[in-house]
C-alpha cells in the first residue's frame, strides 16, 4: 500500500484524492523484492485491489518472484465502518482483480488495519462465502482501532455460518500476563530492535512456532511526502524511524527463518475451533 491509504490519514486524505498523490508503491515494493531475493526467501503479499488495478505488472512481478498473493481488500477502509453489502462487493472485486492478473486462486485475506473486531465478525461469513479459506485479520490485543483481546494467539479454526475458516492471528508475546503486540509494522519501527527480536523470539519459541511479521512498502521509504494537516499522533505513528526500518528488516531476516503464510499453516497443527459466538465473548486477562 501507499502512504495515502493508511487509516492514520483518513481524516485528511479521502479515497477520491488518492490519484492526486504521487504513488511510490512500485519502487518501494521492488526494494523489498530485491531484499527477499538476496535472502532467498518467499513471503506473502497482501495486495489492495486498488493497487492491483493500477499496477498489474507489479502483481505479476511479485508472483513471478515466487511469492504468495493474498487479498487486502479493495479500498483499505475499516470494515466496521462499512455495510455488509459494500464489504462483500469490494472483497469480491479485489479477489477477481487479483485472480484475473495471476491466473491463480486467491484464498487468503487480511483486513485493513485488522478491522475484523467484535463489531464486524459478520465479515468472516462473507469471506467464507466468497471462497477464502484462511484469514489473518484478528489481533489478540487491545488497541484504539482494532483487536479482540483474549482471542487465541495461535492459529485456529473459525466456524462461520458458511463453513470453516482458518484464522492466523497477529503475533503477540506474553509479558507479565499481558499480550504485547510483536508482529511488526509501527511496533517494529517504534521499539528498539533488540526488543522486537526478543518479543518475536519469545512468541515464536525461538523460531519453533510460526508467527507473523508484517511490513508495508511505505515503511522503508524515508523520502515519502509529509501529509499536511494530520494530527501529531498520526504523524508520530506514520513517520517514526522510517530510515531505520529497512536495516532492521535485514537483521530480522538474518535472525529468523521466513516463509509464506500458507507454508506456515501447512506446518501447523490446529487443535482449536471457535464459533463466532465464542469470539464475541472472548475474555482478556489484561
């Protein structure tokens, strides 16, 4: 995604203005592809339908590099602020765009800003209905914009009203009884590297259990434009340590083994099944 897609700026940049901003997603994604090729790893790219529509060659390049392609929806809107009809339409559209470009089924999904919460569990029914088999949108932690505190921290099955969906939750590490986010992104830029590495090692049992690490292409781009009129907090979340992100990523790729989401799920024994009702009533110790 590009900087103008992020939820932190949605009060000052509307989707109707996106085409007015200079896109940097192609160059930033190419830098990441070069790093992954150097380290000889394949990872999962969650791609916005809006981006795929405008840059189909970029999607082909990702596929040709041996990486897995999954859906990030179409327009990077918070699901709990959408109607079910709009969510279904956008999610279907994005899936069709990606499958049309790659010629392959797209079976994985991640919501913008992890916005499958207790308010929007109905989205899981729609994902099953549209043919997705796995999701990675639920963050088992507290946050002002997302999270289902107390939900499982390891992959599990969700019994939707349509069928079974595998959920691969975002990485958290247990520290003093609290679920501390350790999945990457802004946390990776804001924490010192030693803390990110320690949390990731703790969560993954030193690489023995598959966990998720995520990053956006704009997070390795310190030269991106500054967004006018954004709040100081949004600016802090977005621009902190952009210069340090790529070198830190190189360290992380050397410190841990990496692969695609589907590869990780194939190697994971899943023993827990939750209904939507169970998710609604998860209890947090924190």
